[in-house]
């Protein structure tokens, strides 16, 4: 097991009819900017619940944060934060709204020339404007971590940021929100969380026995509840386990003391930036190819995953490892998630070369658990995913 | 799954040679009271490592906190805290030293008549004097939770306290400390952590699917590493997983959203108070009888535990549940932990009645996951454990 440092101060308020607890978490003298997305919260009743809970607080609203939170739009919100002397941010939405709010939390206190530097130079934020979240879409885990990914259409870029100052002060998780989420978004959420676990687990054994079992626990739970929650989002038990699994998949716990490999996300982000494919679907496209390409390096963990999560008991290590990749791909397909780039665009020729060029241009640091994969490797992996 | 609220702000610093990181965590202008136990830290080098890390900090020492931290001794430390204007506490020890430090953290800021009230009236502390810990004995999980148990010899009482203000600011976990722990204490630690998990798991199913799997993960890991760490405490991988399992067993995570049943601890505490039996050993005495006595209420979870943790695949629910209890008892015995009260004292007659009387006198609130067990039930359970 590797050495690690872990601290996660976010308060989780989980369960049925918990949105009303909002009022207790935000200081009454705060001036709040409430951020949300395309407006679905006005149809499903969440907007009304939030407004009702905050009836006695000074709240300004900023809606319209898109999936893959866009830098230019967030800069509009930043102008309001400064003009209106906002002191507290409240994200009501999914990962995109929460990620956008984290950027604003950092940008509001940033003293450098332009907030873009935070992303471009990956500046770690040790302090941010305080913020809470009301989660409306389980998937990214952003509600209990300090990371964020921001998109800039102008330059077709999608960059990560974060820091210990960017944990939500609180996050409210009411599994009942799932009843109003379209099925394809639920499938995205399951795929996103599942891949988050894989990125922190599918490397090589370092004796993180408990971490491995926790990771496998989340995968097993997602596999168990996925068909139930897709069939009937009002199944509260399935919804609650889906929601809690998404949070635990990326709140930092399972990655402590073990290597990680975020290559699938890095390549996937480029597919979203280039084609606008849903984030989760890009992961399902890249992951199987990535594991096949890096088969020798990852096969011991792939086989362990096959045995413990998919109950694959027959064959050699190689057999089990390969079968585990096939099971994973089949699982995504059962969710209605296609696993080839050509399923999403006919314009895929040249994509692999373009992504390799972007990685090179941006100053290549190496991908994979050993930081040993080159842009040329990425090119081959993406091509395998056509 | 039940509703829950969860926040755990303790910073964990885990791994080889991490005690030196102490200096970064304590404010340089702090006036520190360093608390420890019987002095084993002076033999195993931990004392020197701590003193060296704090060379530039104003530190006063208070040693001699006994196993089952004693109220009268802690009151001496409290006098020093007040007289010397201490601003920061540092526990260097196991659960007893850390629990004692938590009491002092609360007592230092308590404004009521006598600090005994905090225990007697179970007053929740929302604020305490800041403190950190250097863990020398994995077992209780006290290094990452806000609970504490204090003993008062004068009245033969052992009472619990806690509150959101009593989380350690940081805890340093270096698995190398295990190399100098006597084997019977390692066995105690494994038993204590194992039982902590059982207390949060062995109730009835409420659809906490992920919580169940996390609990089973800790149990499986403890079973896997127990013989290794007992055979060779310098086995770093085994030691690290043992240590991290003990912390995760009682940092609050696995109990969220599920019922708990701390009856084994409640009865066990009385055996320690009456006979001075090691805390962990009292749990091993009570647990099997408790599960047999409450067999019908717990058999579904007992069978699930049997299947998933002990790989018991044959028989009915009842068969699996009963076999699971036997496996648990056998596991304790393999660690060298006896499981009958008569193994520890010849003076056991009347113990069950005495414990029932104490529970009644103290104002009985009910034990078990339904708070339905009476002092009479406790009497029968303790008798079964003779």
C-alpha cells in the first residue's frame, strides 16, 4: 500500500425529503448565487423545494449552465458574483453545474490576471468561496470531492482543476430526484460512476486489499441496481444505492494508497470536446480498448475483477482478464450505451491522430498508472475504439 | 436505506515514516499538551520521533493514561491544561489515550459545574480544544471518529461521550508501529475492529447494499491479514491493511443509513468495569451469545455474512446463520481470544444479575437495533456467555 493523505470535510445529507434541510446549512446573512442548468429543476419540483427552503435568505439565480460547463457562460456568472457581492454559492444540478460552481468558487477569490489561468496552469485552490450543492443527477461524484472539469468551446478544450479549498460545505442527496431523470441520463450516470471506480482500480496490485474490496463493492452494487433503477426509477432502494455508489466512487476514498490511471477519462474528454458525445459514453468507448491495449500491465487486476465482480471462475489469468473486459463492454451495452466511436459519429477518421496531436501540443506528461503511455499509444487506443 | 447525515473532517496521514509530518499539522504558536500511556512509546522509538518533529513547538507532557482511560487521572491532566494555558492536545497512543484526549478536548471548553456531567448526562460536544493523534495501536477507530469511552474506577463505571466537535484535526497512521505491539494486543485490535463492524452490520436488511458490502469488505480483509500480522508484524502489507481496516471499521462510514446494535459493546463494557478484562476480549465473550439469543431477528443478515464472508454455501438460512456464528467464534479462538467469561474469571456467578441491575439503575433505554432488549434479556445473554 502506498502512503497517502486523506481529508474530506463535505457534509452529506442523504435521504428522502432532505432538500428542506438546506435552510440550516446556509448562513442566514449570506448573499447566495443559486446556479442551475437548463431548467429541468423547474419542471420536476426541485426548484420550488429549494426556493421554499431558502425563503428567508437573499438569493440571486443564474440558470443555463450547460452539460460540460462552459467557460464563457461561467464568466457571466462571475461578473454577477462580483457585482452583487455574493458570499455563498449553491449548485442545484448534476456534475456540470457543480463543477461550474467549483470553478466560480475558485475564480471568485482568484487574484491573478485571468481565471483561465486556474485551468490552463492547473492552479490548486486552497481557498474558495463557500458553496453547497443539491444533487439532481447522480454520476460524477462532484458533490463530495474537490475536482472540476471545465470546457471552453472557443478553443475546443476540456481541462481539469481543483484543490483542497473546493470541497462543497454540504451536499444534499435525495434519491427521489432520480424519478424525473431521463433513462439515457441514468445510464450515463451508472457508466460514469462504474468507470470512475475502474480508473482507480484497474492498474496493478500494490497490496491495497481493503481499497480493492471497497472498489469491488461499488462495482457489484452498481451492477446489482442498474437494471432495477433503469426499469423503475421510483424503486427507492435501487435509487438510493445508485446515488450513494456514485458519490463513493469518486470522493477520494478508494484511490488512497493505490495507483490510479485516468487515461480513459483523458482520452474520453477529447471525444466530448471534438464531437460533443456525452461524457459517460466516451468512457464506454475508450475503456475496453484501453484495457485490451494495456492487457499485460493490467491483467492481474483484470482477472481479480473478473473473479470477484463477475464471478468468472474458469480459465487462466489471461482468460479471466479477457472475459472481464468482455463482461464490462456487455454491461455498458445492456445499459443502452454503445462502445465504439463509429456508433456516435461517421466523421471519426483522423480522430486518433488529432487527439495524439493535442496531447503532444499541450505538453505531454504521460498517461497511465506509470505515466508511460505516449501520444502514439493514445492514438492506437483511440483507433481501436473506432 | 435510512436517511443519514455524515461528515468526517479528520485528516488522515497514512504510511511509512509519516510521524515527522506532525510538525506541519500543529500551529507553531500552539502550546501543546502531549498525552500518552504507560511509556511503551519511549521504548519503541515513537516518543523520540514525535519529540523530534515538535522540536520547535512548546510542548508539555502528560504520560500514564491507562487502558480504559480513568477519569481521575484525566482530571489531573485537565488541571495542567488550565494552569499552563494549553491550546492544543496531541494524543500519542492507542484508543485509550485518544479517548482520554477527546474527553479533555471537551472538558477544557466545558462551562458546566463538573466535567463528569459530560459523561453522566452524555452531553454532545459541538466544540472542543483542537487535537491531533499519532496512533500506536490499531483497534478502536478512535483516530477518525468523535466518540470516546471513559472509565471511573471509583464507581466502576464506563460511559460513552462524543460530539461533532471531537473529531481529531489529524491522525498519523504509520503501520510500522505494529512491529513493537505485543501479540495479544494485536489480537485484541483485530477482535475489536471485527466486532465494530458486526455491531453496525448484524441487524436486519434495510437495503443498504453498498454499506453491507463495505462492512463485508472490512471483515474479509481482517480475516485475510489477521494470521499474517500475528505471525509477522513486520509484514508491512498485512500491517497496513490491518491498520486501515481498524480505522474504516469505526469512522462512521459503514453505519450511515443502516441500523446499528451496540448491545455487545454495552454488555462488554460492564465486564471490563467489573473484572478488568481487556475490552476486545469482552466483545468476543458476549458476541456469540448475543447472536444466538437474538437468532430469529438477525438470521437473515447472519446468513448473508456466512455466505459472503465465510463462503458458507450449503444449507438453509438457519443453517448458514448458525454456522456463521460458529465461524466467528472459531476466528476469535484462532487469534488466541477466549470466548467464555469463565475463561477469564472464576468469580463469574452473579455477573449477569449485576449487569442487569446496573442497566436498570442507570435508566434503561433498551438495547439492540430495535431498542427492545430489556435488562432481563441482557441477563440471559450474559449467562449464556459464562
